[in-house]
């Protein structure tokens, strides 16, 4: 399945995160670039982030999606394939790590997120929060919930 947006995050320098599948480039702030064959964006856990130039996915009632990425938390010497999916039919959010479902929760009031996609941090009540410490690469967005074998 082809993603609607994809950010390899393998740039060697600069503040642009190229979207190789769509049109939603991102702007990196405070992000270090990891060079090499499997490049990544390194986040400091304090203020670094990548913000897409526009909305990358549709959330809210009736919309399914998946966001997948390789992550390497600073506290762990390994990297993991992660994915979060929202199934529009059963309104469940699911977290997968290395292809195994680790958690699921019923989303009783899915909210529409009309803004840009944030990589490396979250937003809560319009405030930046939960900055990620570690490396992220190969972020992909799909317009439906993917199954665990996808």
C-alpha cells in the first residue's frame, strides 16, 4: 500500500523534511541529522520537532488512518518499527511495535485535527508537549487503518 505522505528524514543537512509521496514538506527545528545509509532525524526531547507545511491526515469521526515510523528512543540502544492506527469502523486506536499489537483503546470521541502533523512532539490544548528524545526515520501516513500484517 502506498502512503499518502512519507518523510524518510534522511536529509544530511538543512531544515526541510522532504515528503517523497505527497506534497506536505516539513520544517525541522532543533533537529540534528544522522548521516549514513540509514539516516534519521535526532530529537533532543526538549524542543526539537518537525512540522509539516499542511495537514497530512484526516482525523475525527468516520476517518481511519495509520502513522508509522522507525523510532530509537535515547534510553534504548535499539530501534523499533512503530505504528498507530485509528479504525473508523470500530473507533479503536491501536499501537503496534515491530508488527505486534501492544495496546488498543476505544476512541469514544475522536477529534478532528485540522492542523499540521507534528513529528517529535505532541500538542495538547494547543500547547507543545511530550517532546521525543531519540531518533526517528521513515515516517509514513496512510489514509486508512492498516492491519498488523501490513
